[in-house]
C-alpha cells in the first residue's frame, strides 16, 4: 500500500496500492441519501482521489445514471440533479467512464432492492479510467444475501511489469527546501563531502547528488506523514465535536472542515507533476486536474506498428520498437568529408573580440545568472532535482561545481550519468499513425547539465547575428518567426497580383536535429572561427553522452547518443542553426538557383534607407526558421539544382532530405506547373504552421476548422464549475492563446472575429444571465472588470506592433514589400517611408494596409512611436481608450476611483468566491426580494417586515445588529477607525479613505468582505430552506472566515 485516507464522516475511503508494479487507486464512496447533501458531497469528491492512470471509484452513489433505465419506478428520493453534478464535477474532468453501462449498454438490472414499496434501482456503480475499462474483461452484479444491495464484481487484467523496466517518475517537491530540517541535513552531508571526498575528480559529484536525493526523499516522507497525521487528528476532533454539538462546536466544525479542505487541496496540487500546471492561481483545483489529466492521457501511446509483427500493443514490444529505432537513429551517420571544402567556402567568421568572449572560463556568477534566467516549473531530467532546489543550494556549492567542470574539461569527459538524458516522445500534430516517425524526441536533461549549456548559449546568443544571414530567423536576437511569415505571405500576394508564376519549395529534412554527425558539428564550429576552448566545451558535452527512453511506464537501458543535436537545452537551437548555415550559404551563392527580386531593390537610396546597406538587385533565394527551409523554383532544372545542394549537405553532415514530404506550392492561375519531382500543391499550403492560399490569405475551410475547434475546447471546459474570473483566464490561457499566432500574422474577416467573440462571451457567462456590461467585463480586474478577452482589440494591438516595427529603423527585408501599402498612412510619423521611386497603394484586403491604418490611428493619438515590445500595454491602452466602461457603481459612487476600490478587493487576499460576490454586489448584480418582488409581501425581508434592498440587508437590518457590532469593535480596536453604519462606508469602502496605511486598508477590506459574505451566504441558506436558524450561526460563519486572517504581524 502506497497511500490511504478517508473523509471526516467515513463516506470516502481510498487506498493507493501497487499490483504487478502498477500503482492503482481504489476509492469507495457512500453518498448521502439527502439530495442537497449529496450534491455538495459530489462537488468535493475529486479532492480525495490521488493522481494515477489506474483509477477505480465505486460504491453506493444513491443516484441513478438514467432514471428510466436504472429504476423500476420513480420514488420520493428520485432526483435528476445529483448524477449530473457527479458527472460534471468528477467523472468528466478526471476522464472516467461508467464501466458496467459502457460494457452492457442495453442490459436492465438493479443493485438495490427495497421490499417496502417494491422499489428497485441501480445506484451501486463503478467508474474507471480508460485503461481500467480496456483491461476489464468481466463485470456483473452478484446478490450478497445479508444486504439489500448487490455486489458489483469486476475482473481486471493487470499486465505484469518487471522491476527492471518499471519507471516511477520522481520529481523533487519544492516545498521541502523550506523546511528547517532539510537545511540542517543538507549542511551535514555537504560538510561530509567537503571533508572526505576526493574533490580533484568528478566522481564525487555523483555521490553528492545521490546523498542529496536521499535526504530530499526522507523529508518528503516526513512531510507526507505530518500531513496524514494532521488529517487524522482533524478527523478525530471533527467526530468528537459532531456528537451532540453546541453552538461553539458548530463554529469549530466549520473551521475544521476548512482546514481539512485546505490540507487535501495542498496534497492534491502537489500530485500534479509539473509545477507550471500548479501555478495557474486563478484556476480552480478541478480545472488544474482536468488540464493535468488531459496532458497525461495525451502522452500515453496505445499501439505501434512493428516492421514484421504489424500492430503491437504490449508495452514491452513497443519498447523494443522504440529502442531499435532510436539506437539506429543515433548511431554514427556516414559522411563524406570531401564535400566540406565546397560547403564551408566563403562563410562568415568571428572576429577576435567575439572569440575571446566565447572562450572565457565559466564563472560562478554566470551560473547563478543562468539559474535565475531558467523558467521555474520546467520538468527536470532523470535525477528529478528541480530548478527551485538548485537556486537554493547553488550559492553554497557553486565554487566546487565550477571546479568539477574544469576537472572534467581537463580529463576530456564527465563522470558516468552526467550526460544522460531522459528521452520523452512528443506526438507530432493530431494524427497518429503508429510509426516512430510520428514522434518528436525531447531530451530532458538534468539541471546541472543545463547550467553549463545555458551559460554557453547566453554567450553564443550575442554573436549569432554577426555570422548568420538574415534569411535565418530562428533564435537570433532581433529576428522572429513573423519575419518569415510576413515575407512569404507578401511574396505569394505579390506574385499572385502581378500574375508572375512562381513555385515555393518547402523542403522536409527527416529528423533534421537527430542526424547531424558530431564530427561535422565540431568542424562547423572550427570553420566559423570559434576558439579552441569553446569547441572543447561542446565536445565535452557530446562525448560519451547517453540517453534512456521513457515510454509509458517503462524505462529503457542506457543507449549511446553518437549522432545528432540534443533537443532539450538552450544550446541546441543555436548549434543546429550553425550547422545549417553552410547549406543556406551554398544556395544563396549558386547562380543557377532562382530567387525572388525584392520590389524597389534596384534603387540604391531606397535599399540604403530600409536595409542600411548599399546592395542593389537583392534576391531572396531561401527562407529558414531552424530546419524549416523554403526555396523558389520556376522549372525542373531549378528543382534539381537545389536538390543537389541538399544532397551535398546530406553527404557532408549525415542529414537526409525527405523526398515524399517535400512540397512545391505553385502560384499561377494562367500557367500549369512543370513536371516537378516533388508533390505539387495549387490550392493552399502550410508555412510554419499557418495555412495560406494562392493570395496569401487564410483559406475558408481552415477558418471553419478553427471555429469548430474553439467550440470543442469550450465544450470540454464547460463541464467544470468555474467562477467568472476563472472562465476569463481559461479563455486567455487555453482557448484564444492557440490562435494568437494566426491572428498576429494574417488578416481575419471581421464577421469571424465577431462570431468567435460571441462564443467566448457565451462561455464566460455560462447559464447566468449577464448582469454586467460587456464593455466593463473586458477591463482589468483592478478596474472593476474580469479581464475578458476582446478579440478585436487584441488583433489591432498586434497590427500596431507590426506597424511600429515598420516605423523604426531596424533592417527587415519584408519592409520593402510593405512600403507601397504603408507610405500613405505613416509618412507623417516616419518620413523615410515615403518615396517617389515606387507607387503607393491602398487595399483593404492587404495585411500591411490594415497595419498602416491602425498604426496611424495609434500614432495620431500621440502614442509611442518606439515599439517597446510590450503587447499587453498596447492592448490595455486600446481597451481603455476605445472599449472599457467603468462599472455602474463608479458612476453612482463618487469616491470609488480615489480609493482604487477593485484593486483593494483583489489585493486583500479574500477567497475568490468572496471577491466575485463583492464584485457582483458592487455592480448591482445581486438579486434581492425588493428587486424581484412585485407585491409588498414578495419584497419583504426574510428577517423583518421592511423591503429587502441591498442597503437594508447589509447595513440596516436589525437582525444583523450583533455581527455589525463585532465588525465595528474589531475595526475600532485594531485600526482606531470608526465605521459608520452606511452603505458607502461598508459596501463601497469609503472608510479606507480615513487611513493612509496600505496594509490597514487591505485588513479593513478583508474584514468587511467577510462580513458581507457571511450575511449573504446565511441569507441564501435561509431563503432556500424557507426556515430560520439560530441567529448565532451567521456570527459563527463570520468568525470562521476571520479565523483565517492572512495579515499576521502586519
């Protein structure tokens, strides 16, 4: 048994066991019989379910999936709500299925039998993950005899795994480093290492990491024991107080429930593998679970195609296919060095200053800067040690780490295991055909390895633009993928408008990174003029390097990495760009390969203004973003000549051109394409992930597919209970973020944008009738909005960013294509954009015309001419200038803007449900009897005879005198501020104007927020039950909220 636990009432019991080395979670559920209790119970059930792929949840759920099929007749306890909540809150988000009904879709059978009234129903259910369903070969109900419930028996085949192959991924819990005991243990083992290890070798580093992992795992076990002990103590106290409880006990029970909920939430979040997935603070736990489970399910590989056996589904057979494929892929590729002299001819070399910069010894300061630059939450290598841990310990061990690296450099190799990578397989695209070519291998390297590569890449980044031609844009400072998109789109548009035939060849290089011969890599560095020290460091990182393949739950033996550039560190992209540059240079200087003549490039003055050089008749022969290479062809001879260049590169480097995937996009409506060897496309092509037609526009079918994908994704997220703020965050983070790339580079029809915006707005409100203006919702949270995405403003902000790039003096070759469309609008702000040498045009369907129009409006308002790269600031300025309307309360309550009302609420550390309630209250979105009632009786307060207005229930209702007195005395005694019983003072926080202390303002806001929510939640309970409880309960509720005061010691 790995883990176990239960809830306070004994309605949920779970255990996590290991069978055949497979971790399995078993959860037994006994749902409450009362409907409202059952619904609340289902909403928190997911917190008790540990994370794993093998999950079985079974028990008495006291509700039926289908009241027509699973009951013999409808009774008093029949409801249509609770099962829907179970599906929405637990089953769908955790990707589970009801196994019996899926196996037996039409069978009528009952599991519960009530002799009184002759009621029979199927309320005993079992849910399981997809892998449980696939491995269940028998399921059925069996009478027990001593119970009125039948047993549900499953027979599951659990495939045996051996210890040798089984891999249970361990990743360091970052919370461990905060424990005092960890620091003490770490200091002890570090002192032992310093005093006893031979620090003149590299082997001590491996011993140190082993000891470090051991003490971390000990601390994690102790942390888990403390959590379990805390939960046990809380459960015991809860059961004790729940027996004949007093009013004080009832208040304490609420506090205990909150503590248990918090402890379970913390345990649940720690079970999510990636720290990055945990950091969506604005999202609910269930949304995080959905995201993590979705990623885990997507990464699982169900089958592969064996060369001789055909389709195989067992893990061991699939692992064999993986090992054979990658061992062959990473074996040394034969090369012909006789091609090197031609390939490296006339390439640019580094100057001496750059050589000296790169050749310096690595310093501790550089390593610390590298660690700070690394993004937190990235998955570590096979040792499981995270960036957070290394940042914590590196100031202590950094000097000895540098010494170990220098010793390895002198010896010519690191110790065994330092260069080992954990190879994970990422599926390419959405279609999976079962072949190994459908995966992109990613090496997860250990952080100590990444520190070295980060230092080297930071140095290399400073010199890349000096030796790499501007046609290659990957990873070079000042160049982006949008440069290629703008260029290819305008080339297509230019040739289509002028009816000039052109073929664009998109070359596919098979496993481009993985086939680079290491000897070729080292020779490339030497020919570019890199110094001996830098080249030696690269050799050190690639000598005797190994990898292990992580496949589903299996881990392979170590295999040698004898060929290729590792994808998984910051250095790999730069190294590959360097390796490819000789090929691109060979194509550029080949006079037999045609290029695209840039319009206006025959004028020296124009070229000098835009590109800041004196070249004329500039031809574009190739475009590249890493291994995505495009060239141009007019006839078959051009294709064959370019293909010969790729063959020479393949012979020299070990690469391989994939002829079957190389595509020529033919642009001409008047001339048929020649008989090219490559596949020909005439309607559309996909360039760097963006589909384009023969006019350089998005094809309509791709737009329709995009809209359908948005609807599908929103449908998946709609199954989770989310607040308005969380829904706005999901739209930004998971729905629209995928489309930003398209929106920023291509023209989108306004009707399509309106359609997508309407879909987003519907998801945002869900089943709630909108009670706040859309123009308010799109505002920032601090201004009273929810940050709801406004697509039109987002797109315009990207157009303005592009326009500001045009108006600055940074050389971009695509500016020559843009010049005819931007000069009319932007010459006032950038006079050099106007010239009499070329015609100036206006076309609403041209991307750069749209850019120029929006940029001119932006600059006309006096906004910045210089692009600072801050898209968000442009977006929010547009929102505030054109769209945003302050909340209704700002129009009615004069003092709100002066006290930054909403900013105070969001920064007061109130729970998200209270913040959303208060936001709704301030926007007059809370419905009282006075608002909904038609007669005096219907408008009457629940607690007195006066009409129930917002001001009445929260301020003047005599029923809540006691809680107001407590709030008054608390604020008076704590902050020496008197709080009048006024709507402005309490609901709209005018009281905070009387204190200048920011912390006092937040504390007062926190107190008032809990006061308002305690009254409203109590009022809603009474309204739903239609009966009054003891008045002390709302006071107890307020006390519970205040017990969690987050501002201790100021």
